[in-house]
């Protein structure tokens, strides 16, 4: 009877000790919140609950030494069982530490980008780290208890291979998305061109990237395809865009006056519209003597990559008006002989 009281006293002392440690760690958390570093917060969170659980379990283990254990359950008080629990508690500490480290510093890194992909990658890494740590800990415990883990490792390898084969597209798209986050060929809102598809980036997900075309259609392109394609980004290194406008006049026109008029149109458009930059300066080139026309090229710089159509519309209207005022003839395009027939 006295042994039962001793065992109960040990458990009671363990409960008091666990409660005291819990209060200490609560105070440590409050102190850690006052510091600029978050590493001490992670340490306190990592060791708090495992140490409390370890104290309670150790007191229970000591108490069992004063109680008669029924036949078949004596393994509870063996040293191997206690050491196995210590291994699991250590895995608990490492798991909490790694999870909180990824969560804390992962959020800090992902906050620097506009993409949601890196947030999702951090969530996946957090879950993967947790399961990997516990899987390794369980294997160590089984090996320590002299349990053959070869079939388990083999089964895990076969299962992993089956999952990898079944989800190879998903995995390739996931890592393609990770490469997009690391390499940063574009950002949300950039206008890009991929394999002939032109549009603005709407979102970058773990599996695919969504692009809104100029016709307001939403394209979903797998990240693996983007990672292996040539990407033209019209928003980098800056958002301005070169706009080329071909102009043809009839033979016999004063080419010096034509060039002067086209430069005046460029200058007036840059002053009167919100579309055109004056730096770089708009230029006009007399390119060639065509089959039935004298061919010029106007080169202007749009303030943003999505303003090219507005610029062409305004410039073409002005060319038609000024040429009509100056009596400069715009030749009709030659029709194909087969079309005339």
C-alpha cells in the first residue's frame, strides 16, 4: 500500500514540476516577444511542450517502478522503452523548430514578392518537413527496438516511386513554379509572350500560370512548359515599349518635307497625349525606294507596354490629316496579280 502512495507522490510531483515549467516557458515567451529577433521565439516554442510532456512521462515511468506490473506489460519499465520515448520527444522538438523556422522566415521571404506561389511552396515545405522528420524518428525507434525496418523502407521506396510516376507532371509543374519564383522572369501584371500567346500575368500557382490575353481570355499554361519556353517580357527592364509605324508616300513627294511633317506629328503627339515619351526622342527614317512608294518608318516610345494601339490610332489619324493639308499623296497598296484575276 505504501508503494502505491510513493508512486502517487512521484506522479503528483511530476505534475507540479510540469506546471512550474509551463509557467516558466509562458514567461519566456513573453520575454521573447519583447526582442526584435524571432529566433528566441522559435526556441521557446520548440522546447516548451516536449519538455513538459517529458517530465510527465518520466514521473509516470518512475512511479511504475513502485507498482507491480502485470505479466506481459513489463516492457513498459524497460530502458529501451524510455529511450524510445526520448527519441520521439527529440523528434517533436526538431519538428516544431523546423516548422516554425520555415513558417516564420518563409513568411518574411514571401512577403517581399507579390506572387502567391512562394507562400504555397512554404506551406508544402512545412508539411513535408514535418512528415519526413517523424518518419525518420519512427524508423530510428523501430531499429533501436530491434525491429526489422527493411520491408518498411522497401515499401516506402516502392510507394514513393509509384507516387512519383503518377504525379510526375504535377511535380514538374511544381518545380517549374519554384524556378519562376527564384528566377523571376516576370511578375504579376507584366505583359509577356510565351509560344505566341500574348497577355498580362494574372497569377502564378503551384501547377500553372494564368495569363489574361488582349481579348480578355484567360489562358492557363503549365509551369513546366513556361520553364522550358522562351519568355518575352514587355515590362522588363522597364515598362516603356518601342512602337514602329510604317509610312509610305507616292513618288514625286518632297521627302525632306515628309520627314519634317512626320517629326512634327511625333512631337505634337508627345505633348498632347499621355501615351508617348520624349526621352528617347521620336525618330523618323527614310528606309527605301519601294516598288510603288517611298517608305518611311516612325519610331516612338510608348510610356507603357499596353499603349501601342492608342499611339498607332492617334498617329495614323494625324498623318492622314496633315498629308491631306500638305497635298502629299498616300499610294494605294499594290494588289496581288492572282487577287485581281
